[in-house]
């Protein structure tokens, strides 16, 4: 809960679309940092960017954010007017400077939690790690990591604890052969 609260405190000028429990837009907007009413949801995306060598782009969260100094994939909340794909492409560009080709992405996992829907995207997209630009206040490190490295980081407790991690790494292996 503390981690989520910390994340809510950043970018208080953001506006989100509000969804009902069936993921229908309600026509209402929510300011980041304000508590959502019961039965109201917003949209979150997690974006796994995988290069042709099977490595993923990871960034390290800034110390002032929830899950401080932990490794993660790019993610964030959809802004008002964003659909899931638009949010995924925008978040990666904002947080890393990497431009994704929307046609190379696929939403591979989608789930609902207490007050948000989360779409997990997998993009096959080569990137130059040296060209990745860290976003001040958001990220403080970058690396390429294969599935085994991610599993090791997770075991060491320095990777954001995505509940779907094993499923995602299996899906990414299947995508490598497509």
C-alpha cells in the first residue's frame, strides 16, 4: 500500500479516464493522487520491450518512487484519452526515449485489481541501450537483461514483484519463435 501511495504522489497534474468494473468508460476524469471512488478504476500499462537477442530493456526506479532503486520494465498510467496501446508507446518514449513501432506490440496479459486495470504489453523492438535516456525523477539506471538475469534479480529482491513474472517470461519465449 505504501508503494502505491508513493506512486500516486508523483505527477499530480495527470488526469485519467475512469472506468467501471466492466472496463467501460464512465465519462468521468480522475486526478492522479486523488482517491478513486469504490467501483471506479483507471488503466495502467506495463511494457516489456524485448530485442532480437531476447533481452529486455530494464530501468531502475528512482529512490523517491515506490519500489525505490528496484529494476522494472516501463509502465505507468494511461492519461485521459489514451487507449492501452497509446499509453504503452507514450510511456516508453517518455521514460526511455525509445520509439516503439505500435505494430510490433501485443497485449499478452490483462487483469483487474482493486482500483485499476492493467494491460501487459510485449514489444519486439531492437533498441540501443546507449541511446536510452533516463527520465529525471523516474529512473536512475538502465540495462539489458535476459530471462535468467531477471529471475536472479527477482530472487535477490531487487526487481519489482510482478505477480505474472513467470507467465510473462514464458510468453516471451513463445514469441521468440514466432
